[in-house]
C-alpha cells in the first residue's frame, strides 16, 4: 500500500500515523460516489491541478492506480468506523507521484445526501501527529458543516464559523462552556449522553437526529443531524469528541407529515358516526398540528336535518354542537362547551361565516375586548389565549 512505501503504516484511526502537520492542508468535499465537488487553492498548490480540471472528476483519477483500486475498501472502512486516515500516493501534473497524508470523514447535507470531507497535506518524513490551531483555522474557513470539539468534560475547546448559524454564541464565547449553556432549548442531557458513549467506547455515532428550539430560531422547532467521533492522542488516549451538525428540519417535518397522514387515514372515517369522526379528527390533530382543536358541527346536521337555511342576517344566531375536543392542557381556554355541548354563535362570527361561505379563516392574535362570537361568553374563552383558525367541513 502507498502508506508502506511512504515510510509508515496507514492503519486507520486507532493506529500510529505518519506525521501530519496540516496547517496548510487542503479541505476537499467529494460526493457519495467520490467525485470532487470542491477544489480549493490549497489543493492546486498540493497537486498542481486547477479546479476546472478536477471538479466533477472521480478522485481516483488523481491517485496512483493501486491506491485508486483500494478506494471502495477504504470507503467501506471509513463508513464502518466513522472516518479513516493514512497515506496515499497521488499524481501531480505531469505524472509525478507524491505521498499525501489524508483524513476522511463521512458527512451528510441538509437533504440527507452523503458526502466525504477530506483533509489532505504533504506527508512529512517522521512519525507522529501534530494537530495545531492552524489546522482548526483551516477547517473553520472551508468546512461546509457546523463542527465543534469538546474535551473529556464536554466543554467546548473549539468550534467553527458554520456552527454559529444555530446561534448561542460565537466561537470564542463557547470556549469552556457546555452545550446546555449555549443552547438551552435543546435536550443537552441526551446529546451529552451520546458524547459520553463515544468517549467510553471509541465507536462513532453518525446521523443522530434530535429536535428542539435553537437560539437562532427560538419560536420554531428545528431538527438537526449530528455525528460524534472520539479524538485520541498518538497513544490512543481520548482527548475529547469532535461533532458535526447540520439542519434537517425540512426532512424531519416531511416525515412527521407523512406519519400524520398515515395516522389520519387509520383513524378518521372508520365509522359513520359523525360525532365520533369529529373527535377522531381532533385526536389526530393534537399535538402534531395544534395545542387545542375543537370541532363544532351544525346542530341541524347532527340531528339529521338540512344545513343552514338560506341567507343569514347579522341578528341571527346559529346553534353549533361541540363534536370533538382535544387539548394538551386540562381546563385550557376553549374547553367550553365540552363535547356534546351546544352553543349559539352570531351569524357574523368567523365560525358561521366559514360554514356559510365555504372559505377558511385564520388569525394569529385576537382582541379579547372584541364583541363576543357566542351567546354564551364561556364559548369565547379560547380567544383570550389561543390562536384561532376556522375551516368548513361541509
């Protein structure tokens, strides 16, 4: 193998490595099939190839034939162990071969597609690793994903600029602090449990998904995918954990929406009882779509009679029966009337206008001092603390 020719073994993350002072290393991004997606100036200096001649081509074209043939096996090892490092023989312009020290880590982007993050530098002649601040600064400048390193006490010792998109603090202000102090809206205990697991076992954790509210977007639930890899010194002793994080909120929401549709198809419409169907609708919608859902039906329809009788004047009252109700909180506003209860709404109120006109109505905030919709004031309690939306069902 090229590592043997270069004067030292390239036996992955756990063995001793050839010296690797990568202050001037090139950070490359490959797609899942090994095609080059980014080719920085540092790569041009290292191998002599210009970006226009490298981007879009398989990385194996730049390696010696025997090392190019080993790429499938190295990729499998990298996936299994969460990373790979060692020496390879690369071809500069003109066919001249040089020994190159590389580190490879599998990463995924926001849509779940796989990539390879590659750190490459000239292979020095003496054994031993040297990881220095210039190494981290290079990764800061060129890494496409958020990255951070925590020590064995799980306190930050370094993070890159890409991680700041999630808010919390800039890289210098994270130093010495723990995740829960930076992102109080996340389940830091569960995330730190993953880090401790990696510290104990040395086995990487990849694609760990979690959700919560990040400081950069405190009013919406966001989902991230994180991967954790233990960092060891040359003697194999743990130094800390390096983790990567990417936002996968859209993918997460799509899965939840599909799960909600599956659940709706299973429960809604399983009976001809209109009141049971109304309750099923409320049960399915909480908490995935709302904290409280009330389903009000025309009392005439519940009794098997005709719907609204012709045009209505503002002075008319329309009786609606509470067909279904589900809330995350006991005794929450909007719980009156209870299921089966009857309340009369003014004809000008949004619920009746939706029923009569066939349109929908939504408001983010309602004035609690506005005229009451219903004859019974208790039926208007929802408007003091909850957002309202009305959608016609018939």
